[in-house]
C-alpha cells in the first residue's frame, strides 16, 4: 500500500448524498434546541459554509478548507475513544538508527510512560518515532503521519493500525499533537523537531495552550541539546528577547526515568486550568493546607492582577463540567503575562503539603 493510498483510506469518497438527504439532516439540526451549545456551534459552521458561496474564493481556497475540516473531523474521531487516557507527544528525527543511544532512550522512555498509564503520540515514521512505538507497544501508540515525498511513511509497528492517521497539512497535524497530549518530549532531530520545539514553547509562553511538562532528552555523552540551550541563553535571554522565567517552561534530561518522573510530578496535585472571565481557576486533586497556601500567596503575588489566591469550590460557570465539580480550586485574577511564573506556581502547588 502506498503512502498516498494509506492516507486516502481515511478520506475515501462515500456514496454521493442526495439533496433530499442533505435537506433532511439540515432540518433536524435547525429543529434542535436553541440552548444546546453543540447545536449552536453546528449551526454557525453551517452558516459559515453557506457564506463561502458568495465569498468569491478560488477553488484552491475551497479545497484547503474542505480538506482541513475532513482531516480534523476524522482525526478527532480517532482520538475520541481514548480521551480518558493521558498521552505524551514524542518528537525526534526519522533518521535515527536503532543502534543510536537516543533510539534506546526513546524506546525506554515510552515503555516507562505506558507503565504509568500513558499512551504515546508520534509522527508515525521511523527513527525516534518508531522507537517510541516499540517502547509503548502498538496498543498504546498513536501515529499522526504526514504526506511527504520521502522518509515519512508509517513504521511497521503502527502501520495499518486504526490509531494511525496521515495528514496532508502540517498545521492540522500540529494541532492534534498539542490538543491531545498532556506533555511533550523532544529527542534529537532536524528542522522539524526544532520547529515543533519552538512552537510548543511559544504556545505555552503566550498562554495559547495550557501549561504542560516539556522535556528535552538526550543520551548521556551525546550533548545534542547543550548547544541549543546555550543559544537560547546566550542569544535570546541575553538580548532580552525572552524572560528568565521562560527557561522554566522546559527541562532537560539524560535519563528516561527522570523525565518520566517530571511528567508524573507535574500532575501530582495539579489537575487542569480554566479561565472564567478575568479569573484563572487551577483545579487541584487535594486541597492545600493553610500555611502553604499563605506562602504561595506571598511568593507569587507578582502573577496577580489584583486580590489574592483563594482556595474554594467551583465557580458557577464551571458547573457545566460535572465530572470536575468536586475538585478543589485555586482562583485568582491572573495577569496573563507570566507563563514561566505560572509554571513555577504549579510546581509549588505539587510540592506543597495538602490538608
């Protein structure tokens, strides 16, 4: 099976739907309740599609829109049955041979993750990506492949698995890497790995994605990330292009065990975040004792726009997430400018006594 054939398996043409069938489905949607958010969003999407007719777009523009919606719809459906499982995205070179120490490091890292209940997401090709799948096993692996003229066909571990999807566009593929994962691990790689590393750091730094562990791994003695870190500190930090606290957004390891412990430790007490208006809500698994909460208020006053960090139950706006209603919260007016300090705050929450 060629790469293009495998990709088109997910986007194969179905029987043409008649106008009557389309109208019937549209009528069911229009007859739906006006207070249902899912129905409201679907109606907005339908209206947006109808507006394209008068937008005078070129055929290529419409092809991009159509393909993008198909890719995201089918990829979301692929991940849907596994939403309850935490996942880690692995990035690294497709050219890393099996005898490279970084290959074994990636394989061991993925194996340790699975032992702690995680699944892994890789680009689905060879090299580091295959090592991740070998370590995790086919049943605990996702492949989000990309159609390229060379080197990016699916590896034999994940080939033909229902958890493999081949994208045409990098931007839809990147969205799935970030949206579906709870952490990211970067191994030595080429342009693509660095592109993914800087995009991840940018998304977290700017608050466009939730805080998450970002770990850089290299085998002992290979010193791949050392020069990269020197560039970040000697050029970006020294010139004031990033802040010192931005260096807290990622950590570097030569041990698979230490990197996995970093990911597990991030979720020791921290659960998730949500913005409600101007307030940031940090959901935690166990309430903090009074003394560590007071210490946190004192040490992290700089992340506050005003007021204090208050421990409480869910805000009324959060009651739409019934599964999380019993979790304690830390609620405060966040200044939205201190992603590195927010990461430090989460680390402090995880290290604080509960009570």
